[in-house]
C-alpha cells in the first residue's frame, strides 16, 4: 500500500503479488481519498504525522479555504474546528496527507510544520 502526491493531488494504490503463481495485481490507483482500511494500514506501518500551523495566522480565510478544498465534505463550521485544531494540537494523518495539506496551505501563504 502506498500514498503519494502526484500532479497536485493525493493518490493511493494497493498492490498485491502472489509468490506461488507470480500474479501481480493493483487494487486501485487514483487521485481520491484512500479507503479506511488502506489508510489504517499505512498509519500502522509508518505511524502518524502531525501538522501544526507555525505562529499566529493573521487571517483565517486562506486557511479555511484550503481546509474546505482538501476536505470537500467539510462545512464552514467544521473547517473552523479543523483550523482551531491546526493552531492547537495539530491535525494527524498519514505523512503524505499532511504534506499535501501543508503544500496547499503554503500556496495560500499559511505556514505549517510536520512532526512525527
């Protein structure tokens, strides 16, 4: 299982091979959120990463825009909660997820750091 950034999108894939018959399969590959089972396996294998905002954010709007773009199902109030979490303890996810979000924030002038 793998998760990576490609063409400014977060991709995932899940590959399997059989040592007995030699068959090689790719379950999925695409620019969409990884299913929960794939995401959980990645977190178990590599551990979580935490993304936190660096310093005070002078304007909340750029952060909210990024959060609503990345978490497309997030309402404005949910985006505000995510922004508050980014300012306090940080958001936790896979390293590629946090790197993707960090890059999107940086494009809007919002600085954030990733820590294990």
